[in-house]
């Protein structure tokens, strides 16, 4: 998924909904910050997760940060030394889970 697509998918979500990453084992990680990289002239957006952080980005915070990024940048979750590309999301209990 790229930045432009994620912005469109989140456009109608309640602004104060928290955003999490859900892995294949259905564990949830808080998205605490974002960063970007350029590798071989390709832009990548990294959503940094931290299972120990008490801070979770809200939709409005994520949207503000996303709008400052390259629209075609592919989005990856960055967890410790591991990276996983985001392909979708789900909504449950007033929260957003990126997958």
C-alpha cells in the first residue's frame, strides 16, 4: 500500500481513533512514530511500532504526518530490525489495525 491509498482509506475514520499494527499472530503493536527512507531513488515510509510505548498515534496525527510524505511511497511497519509491508487494514472497536 502507498501513502496516497492509506490517506484515502483513513479519510472517513474518526479522528481520535488509535492506530495499531496487527501481525500474523494477531498481536497488536502501537504505532508511535514515522520515518522515511530513499533507497535506489524509491521512497519508503516506515511506521515505527513499539510494544512498550504508551503513546499510540491517533488518526488525525497519522494523517498530518502522511500528508507530508511522498504520495507514492510504499508503507512498511518497522519493528525492531524487521520490516513488513502494509497491505490492508481493518476496523474494530473504534480502532484501526494495519495489516
